[in-house]
């Protein structure tokens, strides 16, 4: 893969999740920071979002938060004030477009509905040939086992091609996810319809 300048991380903003998830997020942030790669993410200073951003900063990296303006009005101090750049968008759709445009790769840490929606959009774009950037799930404590199982069932029942499972990688922890991205090679294109 060409040089990776920025990695987009999708993850939870929940403050209620177990500490093991926070550790993985912090480790990922530190790994991104050590690589000298920018973090592009959802802009929050709480939950796993905050942990990954602080991890990047611990290693002297650069953090770009992308946050919709309604979060700033609705929630008090949800944004990561220490971000090197905080991009405020009109809505969630503009947020995702900017995150995609400014990133060379995508990593999904555990998260909720928003995280899953963001990841599925990237998978759909990859399937349609609209992007060829790598996508990696970090499967902390088997968090994404159910999602991967559901995607396998779609293939088994012929709702999706076997190549659907090649649209992403699954790694157990942050370092292997970063290694995958750095070693990523573009797959051969395939027709979605045949």
C-alpha cells in the first residue's frame, strides 16, 4: 500500500464499557502515534474515542476530530478539546464523508450502532468499488464474533458472494491491525453482479 498518512478509527463513545476495551483503544492510539500517522475519528473525548485520541497524543501524534454540530449543542463538553484539529460538520453524513476523504485506512474498535453503521458503509463502498482502502475489525475479547458470523451466514445463504469476506480483516489486537494496514495490497476487482 502507498504510504499511510491517516487512519480513521470507528469506536464507542460510551463511558460504561469494560476497562479491557479502553486498554485496547489506548494501545491502538499509542501505536498510531508511534507510526507518525494522523488519527481521524469522531471527535469525542469520552469512551473509547477519548482513549484512542489520548493514546495518540501520548506518543506525540496528531489527532483530527470530526464531530457534527448537534453534538456540540446537545452534549456538554463531549468533544476532545485537545484535538489538533476539530472539524465541525452539519450532520452525520458530512462527518462520514470527511472521515473517508481524510483517511487512508479504517479500523473498527468495539462500538455500538453508530460504529456498526459506519463500518457497514465502508464495506458497501468497497464492494461497489468506490473505495479500496483497508478495513480492519479489532475483535477485542470476541466482540465482533456475532457480526462476522452473520456475514458468513449471508454468504452461506447466497445473499452475498464469498468475496464479501475479503472486504475486511479481523485482528485480535491493535498491533496486528496496524501491521495488516501497513502490509495491505489492493485486491483484484470483481464484478458485484456476476
